């Protein structure tokens, strides 16, 4: 029987998902990052992050081939994947998992179907203009290009928000928002499953 919870955090690129999730992981004992194996290069701000395991395409394909059940997505020409069987075992041990995911309805639907627990889907409510400014300020061409990504639209956001369980609205102060988000996640973990 699965006793752990799976929280999927989504929102615009540049919404602050990773910063908030990393704060929650640091402050909640029974919460682990559902690490995704990816083939894109590591960004400077990702050094020391719990979010990803970086791999070559060959290594990724080798891991995928060995797995009995693999969660695979391709975003901007890069592969993102996870060994579903491994993470389902961790959930069955009562551990809670959290993961940032792209604002992509197909990724959300796929992850909702693959894991043995119904995920709690959280949207980070950041204005599109603010998310795009953050991407542009990053100074990294790849991240700034995401402001023109086909998923970075209000229409797409409305579609996803119609599916989410919870919306978290940051107030624009990372230190305070990290505390509030940690409390928010703690509340989700302490709410009985339905």
C-alpha cells in the first residue's frame, strides 16, 4: 500500500518553482525530491541542487532500457526521465516526494497516470510578465528564450489551472515565500488522503 504523497509543482518558466521546492526540502524531514535524469547541460544556479541527475544521452538511454517502467519526456530537444518503479517503492515506504515539472498538460497527465499514487498538483501563481522578466534577467540565452516558449502563455496556464488541486501565490519576497511555501507543503503532507 502506498502511504507516501507525491506533490507535482508547476507554473510558468521563471515562476520560482525550484527555489520554493528546494526550501521545502531543506525544512521538511520526510520530503524528498523526485530526481529526474536529464540530458541538458547543468545551469550555473543548479550546482548543489537536488532537482536533477545530469547524464549523457547514451547514459540516459541505457538507464531507460534497463528500467521496467520509465517516465520519459522530451522538452526543447532534451530528455527528462525517471525510473517509476524505484520511486513507487519509495512512496510505498511512506516517504513523500516533490517534483517541479514543466507547465505542460501532457507531462502532467503522463505523471498522473504512471505513479501508484494520485499526485497533488500545485500551480505557482506568478504573473506571466514577472516570470518572463526573471527569465530575461537570468542572462542565459536558453532560459530567456523560454519567454517565447509555446507553453509560456496565459491560455496554457488556464488549461493547467483547471486541473490543479492547489494554487500557491508568492508575494515577491523569496525569504518569506520560502517559509510560507514550506508551511503550505507541510499542510498538504499532513492532510489525510482522499
